[in-house]
C-alpha cells in the first residue's frame, strides 16, 4: 500500500504464497512511510 503497488506484487497468488505469508512473509513498506503507519501495519499483519 505504501509503495503504490498491491501487496506481494510479483508473486503468484496461490497456496505457496499463502504458506509464505503464514511463515512470516510480509509486504514491502516504503522507507518514506511515517513510523505511525508502519507500526499500525505491523500490528495488523500479526
């Protein structure tokens, strides 16, 4: 969301991606994203 691309852009949306997400894969967060938004996103992803 903060990068201007959909989460996991470049990955095939399938069971393999789901397993990677379960194992901790998270979408990229742009470096210029405000800290409060980064913390909010991390809380939502856990």
